[in-house]
């Protein structure tokens, strides 16, 4: 899939007005021929090299967040070809992972699943494993580790590992904000990365300074990037390791509709690189404007700065 075709797919998401800005930038990816597209399904309906990554849905029946998520969901369904995978990086539920939150989320995700899109759901600090498993038993059963929900999304060009950084409170009416990985996950990740021979992304809800796996990722010969949520912001950085010149990029995915940057990311896998394109719908803090409120000028500046943003990952 060449860059023009990719941007056409992203244009279907409703950001056609910013495509000229993206096209004017120096291309991050070497153009690939149409023969290199990994189309699958009947009549090439899906592209396994396109992955939509979302985070911080914070779904609740009483909030404005479901409507915001539906906007993202419907735009994903408009993509041609469809992405084969959608990955959500936690905070699926609003505050303390109530059953009604997950029940509504399941209803909202149903059109994606009916369309044949594979959905992977990770854990964030506002989720609860028991309630999630009750609503999504088949997804919980697919976890690679018994006591944590860890998943792997495999494609022919690169894999994505989704870790579970949730520290769950014993009190169901409370939540723990900081993220962490238990020893079992860290040991599993070290063994898994050591065996990898193709590019792999590591993902979790929380940023690296909380999960503490910078050295594991930078020492891996195939880890291409770390992708996370939690901050409700579009942020790209890189891991420092002074023992070699190789860098591993990190990228924060915005919220689909709670506060801060509002949008999602389309990750395109190519032969030697991957490129993430931000779909920025809007910015607001701490809540959307009420009727009659004056819109802060900085909101417009932030939206303008982020629209059309991309992040490139070089396979290692």
C-alpha cells in the first residue's frame, strides 16, 4: 500500500482538510508497490497492515464519552480497506470499572465486530479485571498470562504485545492511578522479546516511567516502539540508552472522548518502517463546552498543532 493510498484511507476518517499538510511533509516511508499490500478477506476487504489504536474510552451510560466514541467507531467503519485490527489501550470504563460501563462498551463495539474487525482490549487504571472478564469472557480467555490480561496481535510484518499495567485496588469503589508490571509479566516479556526475530511493538496503558521497562525495550534487537495511553495527549519521545546509538520511539495515544486531545491513531506497517497518523478531532479540558461558553483560544492552537501529525518507527 503506497503513501497516497494510505492517506486516502485516512481521509475517509474525516481529515481531508489536513491531508495537504501531511503530503507536503517529507515522506517517512519508502513508497511500496500495490503488490505489497496485505489485503485479506473477501474481495480484499481488510488490510492487515492498517491497525487503529485507541485509548481512554472511559465509557459510562451517564456521560458524554459514548457519543464521542461512536464518532471514532463510525469513522473506522468508513475506512477502505478496513483495518484488520483495532487495539484499545485501557481505561475502557469510566471510573471504577462498573458492569454497566462494560455492558455499554460491548454494545458500542458490536458494529466493529460484525464488520469482521479484530478487537483487542487492554487494561487501564480505571478498569477492573473481574467485571471486564464477565462482560468479555472470550477476550479474557485469550490472555497469554493467567492472572493478567496480556495479548499479542500478530501480522506478517510486525507484532504488537499489549501488557497489563493495571494496579487494581481491593476496594471496588476506588482506583489506583499509577501503573506497574508484576514480576511475572516482566519475566515473560524478557523471554518473549529475546526469542523475537521480527519487529515488535510493546504496548500498555501507562507510560514508561511507571512500568519501568526502558532497558528491556532498548536492549531488544527487534523492539520497534512503545505505545501507550493514560495521558490523554499526543506525545512522541524516544528512549535514552547511551550504550548504543539505536533509539526506540514512544508514542502516547489520545483519548477517544474524555478530555485533552480527542482522537485516535492509525498505524500503518510497511516493509522497513511503520508510520502512525493522528486523527485529531478536537481538544477540550476538563469537559466539553456548555452552551453559551466561550471557547479558549489555546484549544484551537493545540488542535491546529496536532492535526496531521505523524510518528515514524524504524524496524530494528
